[in-house]
């Protein structure tokens, strides 16, 4: 069972295969912080269902944009969770890579994009990850990062992913599926927690239409904290 955290109210990448504009507009209507603080995150995590073993960081935005990402990741691991990170390494420095790879992260997915890629950062991450025996995979799309992925395929696992409509939020050629529709990653019970503590059904709900858990306001002052609902 997974729970996924979105750590900010907007992503600066604005990738064209991501309906970020819908998330930004929807979250702007919500009360609460624009980024998850360490104090609030600790409160949220303490109220996660005991059956949850995996904590993912991606959701709707780039995790490393949050200024407290290192402390948040560190606390997650200290609490015994398997941590999965999805990142573009947006504006990451060599120091950031050293901090990131010093943690016992369970799985790291790096999205290769055409948006001002820094090859030296990617190479340093590969070197550090191999030295620390971290599970690292580079991913790219045919629409973005296609020319970057092959440059690293002899050094690290590089997977090509397919852009889909993200539950109808991105205009792509429709693909018709017969029968039941399941999560493509089979991440059952994978709710998304926003910076203000609201909980949404899954990582495709960019317009924030399907809230299944509510925050207690103000979040950081309430011991009852976050209500996380699975179902």
C-alpha cells in the first residue's frame, strides 16, 4: 500500500505532458501553506494507516523544489518506510546530489527532460548511486528526453515511458481499453497528500476534484492532524 506526497503548490517545470496548470489553479483556491513544512509533514506521517509501507514523493509537482525535502526524506526513512522518489533534478546542485545519495532511498526515478539538462549532474548521480548501491532508473518520453536517455543507457537502466491522457487532463490520441481500468502502476490504495493536508484519490486528479480526506486547520497546531482515508 502506498501514500504519495505532493510537497508544493506548483511545479516550475511545466512539462507539456503534465496538466500542471489545472493543479495550480485548483490548489490556489485552497487555504493553507504553499509548501509542506517538516513539522506539518511529521504530523501527516504520524496519521498514516499502519498498513502503509511505501511513501512516494512526486504527486503533482517536483519534490526537490520544497526547501525542506532533505529533512522530510530523512524523517520518512527513519520511520521505517520504503521511500520512492520521482524527480527531474530541477536546479539540483552537486551538494544536493550528495545529500540525496547519502540517504537510504528505496527507489529513485529520474525524468530526463529537454528543459536545460545538466549532464554533469546526471553523471554524478549515477556515480554516487552506484557507490551507495541505490536503485536508480532514468526515464524519458518520446515527446521529451528522447535524445538524452540513450546517452546514459550504457551506464544505468533507462526506460521509455508513454505519455497518456492523465485521466483526460492532457490532450493526446485516445486509447480505448476494454474491461476494467486499473492503475497502470498497480499502486492500489495510493492516495495523494497535498501541502495543506488534504487527501485526494490518486496521482491523476490534477484538477483536485476528488478529495477523500480533509485537513484539520491549522494543521501544524492540531495533534489530531491529518485524516487519511483509504477506500
